[in-house]
């Protein structure tokens, strides 16, 4: 039975609520992306190794993975307004303490608290927007909120690089303090609890344990797998087994208990089931393509963190334009058509990236990113409309939690597989290229002679100069093999986005009247 209708919320209050939750969401998204570029600075300041400092990111992601599935349940248990304020406070305070961290252990502990506080913000925000706006206005509301959210990936790498280079890595955490305080104040004034929000009758302790163990171990497997050589590592293999058993137990528990932490009945809705599959695939392609661009520009083209961020930023500009357009069009045309256009634009942008070269200039890198960002706005707004429009309001908390679990899971799997494929394909291409190098070939001989002459001119003896020339030739082979591996990754991601439109007919069009 549909829950009773809420009293209408005034238009000014709707947009003040939107601004309030957008501020907190931007803070969370910004902190997710800003940390990556500051890791070398943290490593030096805290005297940590590469593997140790990587836990600054891993701990945050693992905490996110644990808390997001329980968001709807916790909102019912604590009250949505109170839970949102608790999350805002926890994230803000732990951000400040992260900046004060005297050692790596303390920093990792605070990052865990950040992940717990920040994880529920996105699903809670989506549920709130979907509730306070009528169907005809939700597309524009999601578009405006989405523009704020996109500021995180745009500003994160550039702002983080600038702060770490010019001030200190600690300031990437301190900047959350004024944003968090303003967001807390506005949310405490404007947010409210809906009348249909039902408090769980009891705490499902077994489900809670299974969700923490299962999703936590799974995130660690995906994040650490490539570094540990996957299942050749006993640590990764053990985590994978524990994750599989815990998640299987969690599914059984949620399907059989009367008070589930994550109500899986929302997957009985045809649009939601298909839309959740699509968002997992989109997350796979989006997150993996972003990390591939960042790695390519910094590792192979020698860009610093600031310049690499400027390569990613135009994608956000394209996204803002399409979000505004999609917010208007989603009420006037078939959302499935908009979604198809967005996927094909992404496929085209990723296919464009398969023509990588080491000599390409900044603008040749920027235009594919702009095209991909342009496509993303035509994905997120219609996909959210198609996926959530047929869900009852009292189940929106569960639905947005499950939707974001699959988006994050798709992103984590995408990053793990993309980096693994990058490593494996680099080895394959390196072996192939090395097998075709012949020192008696005139072009190869000429290149070796050129390098030898270069090193002789620098003062090396003939024997040493020849060895260095061979080393330079090998370096060129390795670099070209890596370029080919990046091209393989982008080609597969282009195929992925080309395949998504075949799933779109599984969803029914949502008839929306402009309001």
C-alpha cells in the first residue's frame, strides 16, 4: 500500500534542502578524489612506504563499502535527519583530525571514520531529493544536485595538487571544516523526517556482522588484489573466501528475516533491477576510465598532478552542460532515448582514446574527456528517473542504498580489472615488440648509433655508451608496450558502453508531466 502523501514542501525550502545536502555531498566526493594526488607528500611527511600509505585510500573505500548497504536501515533506526547530521559531523570532525594526524596509524583510523561518515551521504541525498520534488521536477533537481557533485572530480585532483604543493597535504582535510559546518547548520534547519519513515523493530545483529565482514573484505580484495598479485597471495585468497561466504550468508539472511538491513525486495521492480545493472556497468566504465587517464598523463606523459587534473576537468564542464539539458528533456521525451545517447557518446569518447600516442598534445587528450563528460549527464538523470520513479517512497532509502552499492561495486571492480589488464597486456605487448626488434635492421641500427653518439658526447666510453643505448632502446619498447596496453583498456571500455543500450529496452518508459 502506498504511504500517505506528505504535506507539500514550499519551493524555497526544496532548493534550500537541495543546497544543504549538495554541500555535504560535494565535501565527501571532493575528499574521495583529492587524496590520491597528495599521497607522495603524506608518504614523505609520515615516513611511510608506498604500500603503507596506500591504506589511506583503501581504509576509506572499505569503510564506504561497509556502511552504504546499511544506509536505509540506519536512517530508519536513528531518523533520517538525525542520521544525516551524525554523518556530517563525523565526516567533518574526522577530516579535521586527519589533518592533525601525528602518524600514519592515526591517519588511517580517521580515514575509516571519514568513510563511515561520508558513505551514506549520497544515497541519503538521492532519497531526500526524490521525496521532496514531484515527479515532473525530479529531473531538474537531480541535474542541479549532480552539477554540485561533479565539482568533486573536477576540483579534487587540481585543488589537491595545488594545496599539497604550495601549502601542505594537511590542508586537503582542513578545507572540509568550513564546508561541513555550513552544511550541518543548513541541514539542521531545513531537513525533516518523513512521516512514513519506520523504525526497525529490532537490530539485525547477524545481518550487520555479515555486511561488515562481506563488503569490507570484498573491497579490500578489489583494492589490494593487483598489488598482491591476486590469488597468488594467501592474504587475498583468504579475504576472497571470507567475502564470498559472508556475502552469501548476508543474501540468505536478508531474504529470510522480517527486519532486513537491506531490503532486497526492491529488485522485484523491473525498472530498478535493470537500472541497477546499468549503473554497475556505468560505474565500471567511469571510474576505470578516469584512473586510466590520470595514470597515462602522469606516468607516460610526465604531467604533474595539477596538469593531469586539468585534463580531467573539461569532462566536468561537458557534464554540467548535459546535466542541465537532461534535466529539461527528461520530462519531455523517452528517458531511454536520452540514456542511449549518453552511452553512445561515452563509447565514442573512449574509442577516441584508443588513438593514444606519446606525442599527443593537451587538447587531443581533452576533447575525448569533454565528450565523455557530455555523455554522462545524459546517463545519470534519465537513469535515476527510470530506476527510482516506480519505487514506493517508504522503500526509497533501501533502493538508493542498493543503487549506490552496485555503482561503487562496479567502480571498484572496474578499477581492479583495468589496472590488472593494463599490467598483463603491457607484458604481452612488450614480449611481442621485443621479438620483432632486430639490431641488424637499418632503422634500429641507426637509432642505436644515435644514442651511442649521444652518450659518447656526454663523456662515456664506447662500451658504456653502447650499453646505455641498448637500455634506451629497451625503455622505448617498454613505453610503447604500455601505450598499447592503455589502448586495449580504452577499447574494451568503449565496447562496454556500446553494449549497455541493449539492456535499456528492459526498462519501461516513465511518463512524466512537466510541473
